[in-house]
C-alpha cells in the first residue's frame, strides 16, 4: 500500500540521539542546537495589534514582501546579486532541501554531495531515490580538480555547504569557490548552496557565497534564521535562479501554502529594527569561548587519540579517531555508560568513510560540561586502545 520510496526512509539516528540527549543528566555534543540563552526572544507584545491581526490570515506562498526585500538586501551586500522576486520564505531551511529534492530527483538520478555532508539532506535525497556520489577536498589537489572528478555527465544537482560546514566545520576559500564555480559553470547540473552557519563566524567574515561566482549554471542558495535567532521560529529562505523560482514556488504552495506568518512578522521586525547585529554581537563571543574550551579540552583529553582542526565558524568540531573504531558503537557506549551524547561520523557519509569520525557540537553544553564530557570521552577512548 505504501509508496515504494517509504522503504528508503532510514530511521532517524538524529531523532533517537536527540531524544536521549535531552535528558538533563546527559552532556550533549550531539545536536546542532543553539545555547538556551542565545535564543532570541522576540518582543511579541510590542507588535501593533493591526499587524498581528493581519498576520493571522492566510498569506502569500512566496512569503511576506517586506521580509523578502530585507533578505534580498542582505544577500546583495554579500555579493549575491538577486531581487526580492527571487526570494522564497521557507518553514526552516530543511524545507528547501525537501523542495529541491522534489524538484530534481527521480529514482536513479545522480546527486553530488560532500563527503561528509549534512545527514538530513542525505536522507531527503535518498527518499526520492537519488544515487549519491561523494566529493571531498584532498590535501595537495585543488578543489577545482576534485570537483571535475566528482561530477558525472548526468549529475542533476550538486549540493554544497561551503561555509562552516555541518559536520566538518570546513570553510572553502574565495579562490576555491571561484575554481569550483568555474567547473560547475561548465556542467548542466544545478548547484544548491546551503548556508545556515555564515553569520556564526568567530575569526572574521566568511568569503562570498559560492553561487555568487557562477556565470552560467542555474543555482539555488538558502539560509536560515534557526542558528542566529531561534530554530523554533521555523524560518529560512531560499533564493533561486529565475528559471527555477516558479517551480519551487508551486512546490511550496503544494506543501504548506505558506510559512508561518507570525514568525515572518517577528523576524521582519527584528531585521527592520536592526536588532540582529546586536544579538550576534552578544552571542558570538560566548560561542567563540565555548569553541575554545572544546579545543583546549580536546588537546588535553584526546591528544594522540584523534585529530581535528579548529573550526573558524559554525557549531561543530569534526574529530577523526586514530583507531578504526565503530563510531556508532562508541556513541552507544558513551551514552549508556558515560551519559555523554556524541554524533557518530558514519551517519554523514553517502559511502563508507575512510576512518572513524565524531561530530561534536560546542554551542549547547556549558563550558564546564564540555570539559567534563571530553574527559569522559578521552577515558573511554584510552580504555578501548588498551583493550584492543
Ligand atoms: C546544513 C544544514 N542545512 C539545513 C539545516 C536545517 O535547518 P533549519 O530547517 O532549522 O533552517 C541544518 C540544521 O542543522 C543544517 O545543518
């Protein structure tokens, strides 16, 4: 009775781990959750009653015009030339992934993804039957050459998170973005850039979006208010090449008519009043400090057991274990015996990985709990080394 694609729906590891991680005694490095006190609490009481009332009626599928204008303005300031008529407001940027999968994927179509890549994107692409090809940067070879190697003649979409990637934390340089864009420009496939972490930059601003370097390829770029304001608002946006926009708009209409208008009203107000910059100025030093505590704790407790690089932004450390352990068993043991939730790296690969990895989030746990959780992880890894 069920559609064939339902058999491709993998059980969500994230949901299971996050459920366990929300227990108060668990130190969680598992999710991508903002810190509780970094959540922006909008002034709903300050909204004019007539604006509030208007927001309770059905609205346009594209989203509120003023919000689309503000998003377009922001993207133009990043070097991504676009108009508000290309902006579609989403119910969280996860919806953009679903809409893109519906737009492009049929069973057997090839999609090029990073290795590793955001696991909920892999799940969505698999649901629609995509054949996933993995692409990654390799030391000593240009990103451009690797991209050329990864693209097949029939790749229908390339999905990239070039800025503070989830899970790797990687941020491609401007030169790499230009080189990759040149290769993508010579290919008929569509480029999909996912950019929810751009504003969480701790060591200086990120380079302009990769799609801003495209001259010929058709593209979709998306961002989110989840990580910088609050995920419960469920608000994101995409901006699409004019040829793709009308199709995405119809898909959005079919999915949910439009995004939540109260959230749109609140976020419009935040942007219009210029409150986002102040909020970021408040939360970034705290996130930077947590990142630095995690870096120091990794040095202290995992030195010799694993390797990692300091992420210049985003929410994660990507840790490569020196031992060839099964990261899912390690995750289970850490949760059961140590009450520490970690995310196994294997979930983020379309094909089996070359080694064991862990993704560790640093934005949610307090600095003290970060240090304690990593001490426990170090102890377990050392005991496993002695055991093997
Ligand atoms: C790369 C990436 N894309 C999209 C999303 C979805 O975010 P949201 O739907 O909250 O905007 C996430 C969330 O963690 C993410 O890491």
